[in-house]
């Protein structure tokens, strides 16, 4: 998957006590209506930005104060109490919800690359915010981008339970092409199963069993 974020050479900058992700805007970048949506914070699924001109260059400043990107969030979550697998599935659900909300604001989900550097997480309320990057159109479909994100989460998490559910979701996405609404429904169903069943030992063959008070 092409890493457009790295190609754009984003950098962090601190101004007046706030943390910003700074990216140079180019002539083939965001449409004017998209920038207006971000500047006015019309879509709560996206990080707000400010446009600042320095000399002949326009810069986009995304306000990431109190947020951390997905890679940082996974590192911070490591070792904390509670089900890591369920947390990861809930995180994925919020990403899909953010994409649905973006589409309601005329921002096609296909325009989001869904790389760890472009998804931001706020710990105190578990909010997810996406970055709409300037530059050329993203290649591939939303399903492609979500599949890549799922594979990255599997690789980074090392969670057997999450891996099993995520791989099943990948198979469903490949076979059924359910779209965002369908993907959200399938994620919700997997979260319900995570609440209701105890994850078995590896030697049981990864077949979920009904929860019980007995061990």
C-alpha cells in the first residue's frame, strides 16, 4: 500500500501550547469545499485544520492536541487491563463509523488512506479522528484500505483472539463485498460474540465456547 503520509513528509510542530501536524498543500491537493469543512469543523469525524501561507507556500496545520496516532495508541494500550482484542475491535468499529460520517459530509470514504499515521485516537473518550490528506487521489477502494488496516492491526497486536475474528472479517469482506454499512454490522456482531464467549486456549482449535462461572 502506497504510504502517502510519508511521501508528504508530515512533521509535528508546537504552537501556543498546542500540537499540530504540518503538511504542505499542493496545487493538486484538497478541494476548496473540503478545506472549508475541515476549517469549520463541520465533520466531527475529521481532525480540524488551519491553512497558513508562508511566502509562496500554503501549509495545512491539523490540530492533533490530546490525540495520538494509531501506532502510538497501540503502544500506550499495551499491558493495560481489560480485553485487548475487544478494544481493537471497538477501535476498528469507530474507524468505520468515522468513514460513514465523512461520507455524509460529501467526503468519499475512498479518499482516506487509513494508514496508522492518518488515524488519530484520543484516550480519555476513545474518540477517533481521521486525516484527509492533500495530494493525488488514493488508489484502491475503502474495502482495500480497511483490509490493509486489519492486516496491520493483526501484525502489530499479537492478539490471537483479535486475529481470529479479524481474519474471519477479512474473509467476509472478500467474499461478500458488504460495503461500509455491512462491514459495520459484521464488526458489531463480532463485538457481541466477544462479550458473550470466553476465548479458548490455542489447543482447543480456536472454537469459541459459552461463558461460564466454572473454569
